[in-house]
């Protein structure tokens, strides 16, 4: 077989063979020794063996055998096709596994046998298995035009249905082969098939993400030309695209047209536009849209309000965000952990740690459990305010409620302690992390090295760098830059050069900033 197939095809077939080899031997499905002898002794079979069987006859025979309803009727050659069931699909997979191991098969024959198996699996409603085979076909170096052609050649033989082409398109999209998906879409149209709107939406979303795949709008007009009726999901995708392009006015127009033509927008539809109104600071338009939703009997949900609150907090308007939380409760829309985490982070960012703590306490009143994000935000806020006792208490509280502090939790305290030169406590915390089984990463090490360097403890900083290597933690440019800056500030240019030598040995090349720092401080001397 290797002489007839490309290396990519051979590799794909080998992988597929390994994947489906978990199925049991043929004997359990009728390919027993007795069956083989009966088939061999049958006069019609003997006569057929004397002549050369063409590829299409072979494929027809394969399909017929694999879809026989009653195996015992083979004695009389009374074939009766059944509505296919999973048993037929499993048998087809076993047969495929056997046949692809045979030497001397041409790629075209193997492709057709793959396609026959796919049709059988689709008819047996084994869609995941069918997609698996199509995935392997896409890895064999066969163009989408050829795969589609092979599926078409075997389509009437297997009395298949158009779902097989939808599956092929979805496989191409999942593998990032958007152009192949588009070609298959066009080929379906030429042959009189229409993909489902669900499949079209998948292509539409993929084209939107891949600028090189063509125009989203060209594809949309192509859908309409093929009389494929868009659904709400289609318009949701188009709305998102218009918003990303900054065309909010056109997005609003499209939403109105949806409503006028009988489409019923969902909360997702409105949230798409609301999200972008918030991002652009168009709060008046956003609240008008919420009122429009209410008039249509569609209430904004917690996700809608979370978008508003998130945008307000990012723009240092956390107090207004909290008022919106109160409004949610009046409307019987219950805030969740995301709502509270957003507000806590917002108040911390604005330096209002006491307000953030009150919001934190409010969570438990409404049976909401703080998570890592909640605690980490509060710990960071207390550290920024120099309240390390409260930060450490929160670390203990996390452990008490069954939340194991992570590197971010410890990192916030470590960073704060390093900034105020409380290096003994920082070292103790680093040891606590190690004792807790936390893998100390690059960030934690770099934070402590920075604190040591800024407080003139340069040799200890270098020792910590060596400890990183021992712990198999790779320093990055920032780690080295901290040490170079520290030695340059202390006027120890030779030591700074030694750090640069360590960089080269570690396979890192200094950037312009490191070189500029070294040159500037060398000139000062």
C-alpha cells in the first residue's frame, strides 16, 4: 500500500486503523469460518471470482454485504436491505479496519471505501463515528473537491442523505480548513443540495474569525441565493460582526429589521448589542434597549446586568455599578458570584478597600460563596493599603473554608511585602508556599528578587536566581532585567555583565532596554 499512497495518507490510515482496532474480530459479527466457507462454496460467488471485478462492482458488493438484514439468507442469496442500525455501523468500521491493511490498494479505492463507510454510519445515525472517518480523510492529503466527488459517487449506491455533506463541512471548520468548507458548500449547491442553516451558521462564524477566508456578507448573500432561510442565530452572528467593526448604528438597524420581519430576538441577541453599547459608553442607548426588551416581554438577565456593572467598574464607576446591583434585586434578578467579584475588584482598583470588604460580607448573606477570584482581589487590596495582617488572615480563611490559596493569592502578599522591604516575612511566606505544596513559579521568584535588589541585597538576589535553576524554573527577561538594574544602580557594572553572561548561557538574548541600561551606567562611570 505504501507504494500507492502518499506518506501523509499512509500515516493517516495507520492512525485511523489503530483508533478503530479496539473493535472485536469479525467472527463476532458473522465473519466466521463457517460463513467464509458457505460464501466460498456458493456457485454465484465462484463464478464471480473467475472474472475481474471492477471498482464500482466491488464497492456495490461491499455495501450490500455490510447492510444485509439476515445473514442466514446468504445461503440462498436472498438479500434484503434493512433500515440501518448501529450494528451495521460497527460492522462497517470493522470491515474498514481490515481492508485498509490490505497491500496494493489504490488511494481512490480506499477513498471510496471510506466514503461508503461514512454513508453507512450516517444512515445508522452514528454521526460521531462518521465525523471521525471524515477527519481522517481530511488528513490524507485529499482535496475537498475529491472528497466531495467520492461521497457523491457512492451517494446513490448507499441511499444516503445530505447530512453527510453537512458533517464534512463541520469537520473542515473544526480543523480550521475554512476554504475547504466553503468549497464544499458551493459544491453542494451545484449538485442541488442545501446545507442546514445550523451548518451555514458554523461557516459564517468561522469566516468571521478568519479574515483570509473571504467576506462574511458574501457568504450570507450566498445563503439567501440558495434559499437557505437564516435563523436568529444567523442574525446574532451578523450583529456581533457589525459591532466588532464599530458599526453600532447598522447593528441597531439590523435588530429592528429582525423584529419587523417576524424574527424573535433572544436575550443573547440583545446582550450582543448591549455589550457594545457599554463598551462605547453609550449607556442611554443601552437602557433604552433594555426598556424595549421589557416591552416585548423579554427581561434582561444576570448576564446583561453583569456586562453593565463590569463596564462601570472598569471606568472607575463602581458605586454606580453597586446601585445597579440593588436595581437587579428589586427586579428579582439575583446577582451571582461574577457580579460580586466584579464589584469587589472595581472598588479595590479605586482604593476603596473598606467598601470592597462590605460587598464581600454581603455575599454570604445571600448564600453566595467567595472563590479564588474574590479572595485574591481582597488580598491584593489589603496589600496595596499595607494591611498585611488582614491579607494573611484572608489566606488562613481561604484554607479554613476549603479554598487552597494559589500562586496568585500568595503572590499578591509577596509583592506587597517586597515593596515595603519586609523581606523576612516575604521569605517566610515563600517557605510557607513551598510547605503547602505550591509550585513556586517565575513570577513569585521575580517579585522577591526585585524586592531584594531594591533593598541592596544583590548577592541574595543572585542566590535566589540560582535557586530558580535548581527548582527548574526558567527565569525570563524581566527576572534578569531586575538584577541588571540592581547592579547598575549600585555601580557594579561587572556584576551586571555577569548576569548578562548567565542570560546567554540560559539561551536568552538581552533586549534593547537591558543593553541601554548597561551602556548608560557604564558611561556614568
